[in-house]
């Protein structure tokens, strides 16, 4: 890939720009190497830029947070602020004295509101904007409009592309993942980058946000989760397999969530109280990182289809949740599974309105593929707005249920 293709448009930039017009503190959060620094420097070149990745600056910020903040220019970008959570209280005090919008643009490679030393949530003063690894639509420089079209019921049956070409490229997209540096490398070099990335996370970023008894244990847990991505989360089974206490597994999992490496997807139930006791699913956010840890290659698409099916589900969940960042950040996401083991991979809700998304590796759809969506529709009643089955075919086609369409996976990056 040439240098011109190395800079990708980030669709969430619109959300970031709007937040800075009326909020004193805006935090752009996302995993390390997802492109946060590149985005804020290109997006706001007129702002002063200070990075806490430089050790002298970091020492000053930690030792004298009030003095550090007082000496900053009126409009400033603070990069990697999770490295000095002491600054958040000083920023709160500064904002309480002067609440002009757009004063502080922060970036963080950890969820600031879940850091144990953060001290204050900056509630009412801060807006959080999440930057995900590159979506497939951003790679293709497309608007990423599938989710918006689905929610607005604007999808209709039509021929949309070449199924053979799509089937060939789908495993390549899954294994490549979304970290910008991985896009510039060959497959083997991208795998090596993923391994070095994880080593950096464990050795450098984890100590910034938590005390961990054994970084190697954390790495082993992430490898195990990569093999179980899109599966139900069983902490006791993970602990037994890794010979680690369940409580420690839970602690490590919380750290991986703070660093935007994994996502717990809660279970949906029409009785909202019951959603809290159902088993969540676990997903790695980046399918390329998961593929490296699971030792999956594009050539394994036919011989290890079951494993690829789980990874494809995580891939789709990530693409749609990322699209929500510029479509409707108020959407909530779940999975559905009932006592008959009927499942829906992704349930989307806005208030009581409910949509369902099922993911299939096959290039054709059968009536059985919509069973989970039909059960979700029955459970949701009048609140069910529609469903789609994302599959490796070439056309948007109707299914046996008028509320459900089969939609090519390529619509994620071409619409």
C-alpha cells in the first residue's frame, strides 16, 4: 500500500467536531495504535499538542498536576492522558473556573471513567467519543451507511455485487483487522506486528492502569479469549483451564476491557431485570489480533470454517458498533440466546425498539438461518423493527419472514 493510502478518513470525526462546539472537555478514547494521535493532530492543527508519552512531560504531570494544567494554553490537546489520571481532577478544577467549550481535547488508550485513580468522572463537563480500529468502510473510503439504512428500513432486495470476489476477500479482511499499522504490512509482518503490539500493551500500558501479579498470565488469558471469541463467557471454566483463580480472571478481564481489547456483550431479555443475570458473550475487538492469537490464516477459511465463523461474528459486531459511533451513539447492543439454544448474534435496541442481526459464513441462506430472529421477533412483539442475516452472498434477498432480509457482508464496506 502506498503512502497516500496510509492516511484514512475517520468517519467519527464529525462526532468529535460537534462535541467540541458545546463541551469543555472532549475525550477521544480507543485502543493504542488505533489512530487517535493522527486524527487529533490532523483534525485540530491549531491547538497546542502535548503528549504524555514523553517521560519528562509525564513526570511533571504526575508530580504537579495542578501546576501542569495551569501552565497549559487556552485550547490544548493532551495525548495519552490515562498515563497521568491525576490530571483529571486538575482539569475539573480548571473547567469549573472557565467552562468555555472545546478547552481540552484528551486522548486515551484506556477508558478514563474506569481507571481506579481517576478520582472524578468529570460528569457534566466531558463527552466521550470512541475511536475504533479502522472499519472496513473507512478502509474503502465509504460512508459506512449500512447500519443507518437498516435502522431506517431503507434496505430492499437488489443485486449488489460479485459474490465470487467477496468470498475471496472476506477471510483476508477478517485476518487483516483494523489497526492502521497492520494495513501497511504483508500478512506475516502484520502477524509479527500484532505480537509486538501485545507485548507493548502488557509491559507498558497495563502498569499505568492496574497492578498485575503476572503479565504473562494476562497474555495467556487474551490468547484463550481469542480462541473463544463470540462464545459465552464462563469465568470458572477459564480459571480452571488456565489454573488461575476466578477472581483473578475477572480482574484481568476488566483490565482488558479498559484497554479496549475485549468486549463483553450482555444478553438480551424482554424482561430488562433478567438481562442482568444472563451470560454475556465475549468478543475481541479486533479480528486481526484475534486471528494472530488463534493462528488463523486466510487459507484456513474452508478447513477451519467453524473457527472462522466465530471470528466473523466478532468482526461483524465490531463493524456495526463502530458504525453506531457516527449513526446513533445512544444505541445499545446485546446478544440473544434462549433455553432452546436459538440465538441472535447481535441485538440492537433504542429504547424498547429492537432489531436483530445474524451472521453466516455461507454464500446462501436457508429458512433455518432465520429461526433465532423469528424467536427474537416473538419475544419483542410490537417492538421488533426488523432483522437482517449478513451472509457471504452477492444479493440482498427476502427470506421467509417479510421483516427479515438476507444482506451481503460486503454491504458493511460498500454502502
